[in-house]
């Protein structure tokens, strides 16, 4: 359970969004067209460029590819360690690229969150947490803000 095959999946409907476009099981969502196999966008596209760089540097330092990240996330999803906003999602769930990529973004956030602090650079671990955490919109538009605050955390400030 959770292994990534090198063959494209049969065209099944997406069980999340309902589209009948080229659905693959989540384990193979990055195989689509092979051009996504080396994509690292999901490793940080939910956050600022700085967070994305930290994630990519960590993966590179461990000799991991995006496929390795997906494999680890699918294993944790299958084991119940991780969950996504759509509780129906499992590694064998057929998804279209859009739904699969959204799930991979959520899972890669959880993976980044779980990296032990001692395996991250001091420049990353010494930052104070942003009140808005992973929900912060400023981190995407202002690189300085992203570099000065930790966004791998939950939101602690809420508007009334």
C-alpha cells in the first residue's frame, strides 16, 4: 500500500471532484505526462518562496525526490498519521490532477511540519511564528515577511 508505480493509471473518474479527465490514484498523480515527476511545486506551493526553498533544500539534502515525498506522505495517509480536508482521500483514491495536486500540497505541508527542528537550519528555527500561520496571505506577496516569520504553524489570531 502506498507504492508508486511507473505506469500510468487507467482513466477513471476523479472520486473527489467528479471529473472524468485522466484520473490517477493519488500515488501516481505526479506521473501524469511524466513532466510532473520532477515537479517540486507541491513541496512549497502552498506557501511563500522561502518556505518552498526550505522544503526543497531539505528534500535535496536527504537525497529525496518529489516521488519520495509523495510515497512518504501516502504511507502516512494510509496509516492514519496524516489526513486531508477531504476525509475520503486515500493513496488509492482516483483523482484528477487538480484534486491530486491540492491533496499533495496539504500532505507536503504536513511533511514539512513534521521535519525535526534539529534537521532544519538555525535561520529557519529561530524565527517567531506568524499569528496567521499557514493561512497567512502576506507570506506569498512579501518575501521579507516570509523570511522573518515561521508559517509552518497554526493560526493563533482570528478576526472577530
